[in-house]
C-alpha cells in the first residue's frame, strides 16, 4: 500500500492487535487522569470541597500512562533516538547502526526496567497509599510490565523494523525538506 510515496507497515493481524494493548491502556489512563484532574479542580475551586483521594489516583494514573505510553512509542519506533552517529554514516550503514544501536539501547533499558521492577515489587507490596490503601504493588507493577512490553517491541523492531517513518504515513508532506545545516567554521565571520 502507498500513501503519497509512504509505504505503510506490513504489521497487521492478531499479534499486532494484541501488542497494541499498551496504547489502548495508556489512552484510557490518560483520559481518566484528565477526568479526575478536572473533577478535582471543579470540586476545589467551585464547591470548596477538594477530592481527598484525587492526588493518589492522579499519581497512579500518571505512572501507568507514562510507562505504557513509552512502551507504545517503542512499538511505533517513535521514541527518542540518538542520531549523532547515524547522521555521519553513509545511508546503508546508518540503517544498520539505527537498528542495532538504538534498538540495543532500548533493549538494555527495557531489561533493566523488567529486572529491577520485579525486584521492587516485594518491597512495594508492604506499603500502601495513605488515603485509599492501594498497595504500592499495583502502582509499581507498571514498571516491569512496561519493561516486558518494551522488550517484546524492541525484539520485534530488531527482527522486522517498521517500514516507514511514522510521520510520513500519517501526514505525507507535512514536514518540508529542509536545506542542509551550515556550520560556521573558524575562518567564517558570521557578521559578513
């Protein structure tokens, strides 16, 4: 399939739908976060009765939204990437550098999140939130779950990378081709 020169990713099917659960849950958590925040603002400033439990729920939702959203970004290959090396390599080598280096860094970070997140859970089970008595186990469970999902997404990106720049498929022509950057050297006077 083509959309103005952008090749759409061949990733479809039940596995892709299953792996999109992080995006769905992050979206639901973000929407719930928005609703709780708006309700708390309304109750605090218009009714003079703030919701005592809102801060705990907002912190829980913020952590889950962040962790699951990061996992969704890894799946889409839209996470922050360091391209200083890739920009200086020929295109053929840059492609492999991006696949191996950026996916490798993500794999290492995801593995650390998974391992240390699992080590944190027994300690988190001993404490609970002050107002709602939610065990911190459920709060911190987002870390190893996101780490596991990021590992799966990274391995999948390493084996079969996304076929397209994400913005090119969504909005072709949105980002104009920019001229190459000009770097002023020591012999160039920027005032002239």
